[in-house]
C-alpha cells in the first residue's frame, strides 16, 4: 500500500498513474512544512477534484489553518506542473482519528488498535479482514483476527484499510495531541477538519 520516494526517502501511499505523479511532486514540500501525505485521490472528469489527506509528521490531526497552508503550497506546485488539463478543484482534510492505513509506518504506529481492511486480490478466499493491528514487515501488514490467528496482508494488494473508532484510539489520539480526553467538550472526539476551496485550480 506504500511506496518509497527515492529522491527524498518519503514513504508515500501506494498510488499509480496521475495520482502517483501528483503525490511525488507535493510530498517533499509537505514534508518541509512538517506534514505527511496520508492519501491522495483524483475524482471526477469534467472538473476533477484532487483530494489530499494529510497529518502532521508526528501523526497528530491537522487544523483548518494547516489545511489552508497545505492547500496553498500544493496548489502552487500544481499550478506550475499543470498535471490536469483545464480546471480542477483542491480539497484538503485531516486523516481523522479513525484514519486510513495507507503506509507500512501507519500499521507500525497504530499497532494494538482495531482496524478493518479490504484486499483487491483475495487471500485464502477472502477479501475483508478485521482485528488488531500487529505492525508491518517485509511489505506486508499484519492483523490479528478475532480467532487469534494472524493474517499477513500484502500492502500493495490492500484496496482500503482504516482504524476502527474505539475509546482506546480516542484516548491515544488525545494524548498525542497533548490534550486530555476529558476536555471542555465533554470528551468528544475532535472532528477532522476539511478545506474545500470554492475557487477552481489552474484553467
């Protein structure tokens, strides 16, 4: 599910084609600003939307202000590179607490938490798995299933994987953010901010 950027040693989500080219161009700049690219998608045809999901390098959630900074930085690069003919939109959001697991480092960072994953290619006759994240090794994600067995999922074959929202995950995310899980908001999970500029990109 992840690939290594040879020029900068930045671990990127596993992408192909246009999405891979865009990710390779913007990831080094995001890293310089202290952010990591978690996921990138290009959706739509007439006026495509480039969706960027990012977090801080330490894995904590980004704010609306961070989204704006990422949007400006990525937009400037894409305006110059012009990877998409015509107009396009740029949408930036945080990965959120129940975030997708797109890289080997995500599976390592969130070991011990619950997750679900779906494969493009069936493994032993099944595509969907859920259980406890056990880390990653040799290009595979390891997940312990409810029956106690471990499934070894090739990262390149994972269509999508996401953490499951639990009290333990909320507490861990709050600790990472440096705030108490019993904050002024009554302990509710902080929502992932999103920035979706109305202004289209390069025409």
